[in-house]
C-alpha cells in the first residue's frame, strides 16, 4: 500500500518536549584540531556535505566526541543534518536526540525542522537556543496521539525505493544512449599537440551585468557565474532573449575567487555573467566537451588576482589535446574515450545499486 502524508493525522509538539536538546560535547575550533588524519568526522555549520569538513583522529582529553544517531543544528546558519557516526564539531552547534531516532526517521524530521528554522533571522528574530526550544514541530501521529515513528520510517523507505527505481531507469536509458563504445587506445598511446583556445573556439563574452538586473525563479533558465560548483550554475532566472547563450558550448571562467581558470561544458541554453567567455566548436558534444574541460582545467594554477584570465589571455591560452593523422584535434577519439568511461561507470553504478 502506498503511504500518503495527506491520509495521516498530524499534531504539533514543542521542540523541547519532542527532542532532548543540548550543546555539542566537543565544540573544538578547526584551528585547534590535531593535524594527524583519522576516521572521525569533523562537522561544521556548513550547508554542504551533511556539514562534513574533514576526518580527524582522536583529540586530546579536553574534547570528547559527540554521540552518533543525532541531528545537528547550526542555529546561525540554519543548517540541519543527521549524524550516523560519532563526531567532533565546532562551536554553536546544537544536538537533537530522540529515543526513536534512526536514519529514516531523521530524514523525515529534518525538512520539518528546517521549515521551523526558516522563521529565524537576524532582523530582530534571531536564531537562539531558547527560540528553538519553544518552537513547534508538526508530525504525523498514531491513533493514541503519539508521534507515529513507524509511519515516518516506512514513508522514507518508500521514497528511497521510488528514487532507486527512478535511478535504475535513468542509468538504463543512459546505457542505451551511450551504447557499448568501441575499444580505444589508451591516452599515452596517442600523440598530443597544443592548440590556442582562440583558434579552437569561437568565443563570445557573457552578457549579464549581474543578478541585480534579473529576476530569480525556480522555473527559469540557468544563470552561470564565477563558480566551479554545481557545473557553474548559481541559480535560475527568468529568460531574457537578449542575454541568452546557446547550449553545447564551453563556459570559460575568467574571474572569481577560487574558480578563475576553470571551465564547464554546458549542454543547455543559459545566461552568463560577463566574467565568463563561451566557446563554440562544431565538433563539440557532451563527451568531447567534458574531455576538453578536464584538460583545460589543468592550466588554472597560473591565474590569480594579480594575473587575471582576461579575454586576450584566454584566446592565447594553450591546451594539449590528442591529434589525428591530420595533426588536428581527434574529436572522435575524445568522444569515444569519454563514452568508454561513462559506460563503465554507469555499469558499475547499476550493479552497486542492485545489491542494495
């Protein structure tokens, strides 16, 4: 039977009645961590990677690890994550415990907790431990009026099964699209040659002057900025034909802290900031684009804020590519090489998920 949230009765509970809430036991600043590597996660208030920062070894006696199977809350950053293992963390992290907590129940509760966190702001209604304790959480209940943890766990298991089935379907479709590629020579068996980016691509500069001139929307087109995260996408904005770039091009990031010198292949149409130049070549496709961006990123170390990747420098920038018998870039080799990698990875992923 398919479980449905609308068919359940829900009830509000005060946070401090629903959870045991206390500050972290470790509370160790990152600059005080021992340098030796270990296998204990160090959790921060970051909104990425489940709050994970690095692995550390056992610290000195002044710091103890926090217990596993808890939810961590960063009040000032409004971040909420489940921690399945013992861990160290920094300052200003609150720990939520519940005797019925497990990974599935936690994943059900976390979006509900985050919704309560959204009302916290620094504009007179700051996130404090007192306000967290007094907040209320709305959860499904059993016939006796108590939280229905069994339903929460079953609902998340149902969603996971749906996601895995969708994942399997996607992988199988990708495998059919890639097909079984031809056997290819290894990279070191090919002859390689340098090519100037300005001669290899038709380049055009991003047309956007910044997000202040655009309207953000979840149903818009991708907006590319000076970041190498999320394939260069900062957000989605309303479509503006005057600012659009066609897809099937490579976005070369010319400016931006930590991302200057990177490049990303873009399959879809998009809008880009003026800190980006977009390169087009008739031989580009998803596979050749990913091959070239991987190679192009090798040069990024030469750029910094004292030596920026200007438009002219980008044109003269050289990348090393495999060549064919005509001393031209061997796009067929690049495409087939990337197809081989993708086919192998997809096959491996499918086997792994089928054993779960």
